[in-house]
C-alpha cells in the first residue's frame, strides 16, 4: 500500500487497518486529494487479504469538516461557473462513499471530533461508528444556502426520517449521545476510552471468518433495497451458498465439538 501525507495507514498483526485522515489544518476536509487518497486506500484494502477490518480515524479536533469550500469556491472561476467541476467532485465523493459500502471488509469510524456535512456523510457511510462523548455531528449546509443533499443519502439510510429531516432542515449540531440514540453511531464513550473501544470492536470482528463477513456485508446492503419477498428470496440463496462454504462447515463442527474454529477464509 502506498502512503499519503494526508492519509496515513497502519496495519497491525490482527489484520486491522487504521486509516487516519491527516490534514488537521483544513479540518480533514474532503479535498480532491483526500477523496482520491481515501478512495484508493479503501479499494486497496478491500482487495488485500491481510486486511480484515478497517478503522477510519482522524487527527486533530475535527474528524472531517466536509468538502473543502475554498477549493469549491475557486472552481467558480471556470468558464462554466464551476458546473463541470462541481459535478466531478460530487461524483468522486459519491464513489468514495459507495466504495466504503461495497468494500468487503467492515469499516468502523472512530470519531473523536466534529463531523459535519460530507464528514457526517462519511461517518454514516461506514458500517459501524464509535464516537467520543465530546464529538458532534451536523449537516449545516442549509445555513449557507446549500442543502446537504448528498450527505442526506447516507444519513437517511441510518436514522429515522424525522431525525434526518431535523438535522437537514435546521443545520443544528447533534451531540454524540444523541447520535447514538438515533442510530448515527453505535455508541458514545469517554474520549480517553475511544481508541480502545474501537479497537476492541475491530478485534472482535477480525476474529471471524473474512469470507463470512464479506458475504454478510454484501447481503445486508443488497437486501435492504428490495421488497420483503425479494429480500427473503435473495437472503435464502445467500444462506444456501454460505452453508456450502468451508468456513461454515468448520464453524458448525467447531460449535458441536465445543472448540474454537480454525478459519481458512473460504
């Protein structure tokens, strides 16, 4: 894996890859460079058999402040007023968010600071999220005349409609405790316990068969877009294929024999 100045990577012995947004001077904004590096890192991790779980963290007081508005404003100087540039940025950002969902490895957001606009979208796009009690979340675009339409996609798929609309229409910040109540994050913990709490969850997940995790993650996101009957039909077929896999056979036998399973990730 290549190393970036604004996105650091650290893989431990348990197969847990820590991706850290490292542009605190710009509040870890999703600049063109950050989006490119993050998209590449997620894609590479998804294809790397040594990676079992991904933790997405950030340096500095902000987890991610969303798009780089100075960079976006500079795009207005183009002959078309920035239309093509804005479209390209939104497409790139959407690709990164979908890449996180499509990645076969579980992705956990470790949120120590503020996550706003596309930064909140980034948290919502991760499979799991743990936040420090001091963290805050918001979609404040409405305050500057820019409705957070793309963050809305991820937000509305994680929290109830009325909670999502309240965040989107008011632009108010939401505490970590409230974010946990409405389902935006899994839980809020004391700041000094955040790293270990995230690592504990990552280790627990990393100990499972990566084949099983990839199967389940893919099926989870696929079935929720289907009707009830379609979802059951699809999930039943997934279960059949899963039952025929080597790790399912090993896991069931280990359970019956009261021993720890030996995964082959196949």
